[in-house]
C-alpha cells in the first residue's frame, strides 16, 4: 500500500513539475517573442525608418532642385 501511494505521489509530483516547467517555458518564449517583435518594430519605426525617410527626403529635395535647375 505504501509503495503504491508513494509511486502515485511521485507521478503526480513529476507531472505537476513538468506542467509548471512547460508553462513557464511557454510563457518565457512568448514574452521573448513579443519583446523581440516590439523592439524590432519600435527600432525600425522610430529610429531606422525615420532616419531613412529623412535621408531619402533630403536626397529627393536635392535631386528635385537639381532637376529644376
């Protein structure tokens, strides 16, 4: 009786630990993916895209002025 109870308890503990670890890993992966997406989007939108747009606008203005001249 004790051996069967101990085995059942160990199995339940192992299953609980595995489920908790799996849930934590999934949550960490989702958070990392969201952070990477947010960082990439924010960097591209705020820093890189704006800088590229400004440079393109300046180049376009210079080219337009040269064409007009």
